[in-house]
C-alpha cells in the first residue's frame, strides 16, 4: 500500500516536490531531463518545481538542473578544511603524477589540495619551470627542483587560495606573451562518464580549460571520492586529458568511458607507461 501511495503522490505537486527535493539531496546533482524521466512529468514542470525549491532555499538551481545544498558545502569549502582529507590517497596520486614529469620541462599546476601534494612530491626533480594559479604551490615546491616559478595574475579566490584570471603574462611593452607547457596537472572536483571533468566555480573552470589548451599533455588528478559526480561547471570532456591519475580503479561505466576516450588510467596498481606528447 505504501508503494501505491508513493506512486500517486508523485503526481500531486506537493508530494512530487517533496520527493524531488529528497532525490536531489541524495543524488547531489541532477539534470532536468533525469528528473522528468524519473517522476514521469514534463521538463517544464520539473523546471517550475526546481525554481520554487530554489526560491525556498531547499536546493541550488543550475543551468540544466540542480545541486543539493550539501554538495555545495562539500565541494566549495576553504582549502584549510580540505588539506587533511584523503591525505593518503592524495600522496599516492602525487607520487604517480611526479613520475610523468621530466627534468627540464615546463609544467602548469592549478589550484587545489591534490595538486599541492603533487608539488611537494617533486624532490627528485631538477630544472623545472612551473606556472600556477595556486598560491600555496611556490612554498611547497622543493627549491632544488625549480628553475623558475610564475604565478598567473588576476583576482584571488580566498576560499581556494588560487587566482582567477587569464593564463597569460605581459611583456614590459604591454604585449601579451604566448605561453605553453609540456604537462598540465589539473585537479578537478568531480568526474563522470557523461559530464567529464567538472568543478564548482565557473571562473576556475574557465582557467582550467585554458591551461588544458596550452599543454602538450594533460594529467587530471582526482581521488576516488570524485567518481560518478557532476558539479556546476564543466572543465572538459574526458578525452581532453591524456591521463587520469587516481588512487583506485573507477567504476566500470567510467572506466569504459575513459578507455573509449583514449585516456590512460594511472593508479597504484597500474603505474604510468611511456607515452609520446600529443601532436
């Protein structure tokens, strides 16, 4: 009887909205199409429900869907709160990422605590040029490993202690200098088979996209807690990266999607193998 009551309630606005809110809370992030299919109503109806729930402060409305308040609080926390999370996993990822770096190369590193762990792992390297928007990275880099360090300018996002702005530098004459790197190491907030690599902030996503476009090779760094999730802003589709470096094997759907996109999966059980840069 309770199952029948639940089915009937889905088609009543109040009952549907309550179940919709509960579903978004459990899922973390959903699309309008997913909700319309699940609850058997039109996309316009779902959009109206989401708009009302957003106005009531129950969830956060996004382009094409919604995000739960708990997901926002989990993903958009201050960097000092995230430093002690998944520490062992980040150290494993950092060591694997360091194995991709060649002495004398130029690398770009974005904001985040996983990339910060990577910066600390470069003790055995030499003569590196590093460009980053992560304000914590210069102090974490071993001095013996570095030839030059550059910080991308722009506004500072205090929550993540990273700059948000163009991936470029200007000469004394004001002319913008073209920059590129051998390897970009990008930490992301979530990875899914359909949405690719995503993060919670639009400006950070735009900066990460530009770093990817300026790199001969791209390595995405993410621990297994990021699997199967989708955040507000897409950084890129899966195939934009050469490598995904993580602490354990992803679930089958994501693993298959990575293979189809020709992304090399690097884990402690499957360390990196030699690979030529993309042409």
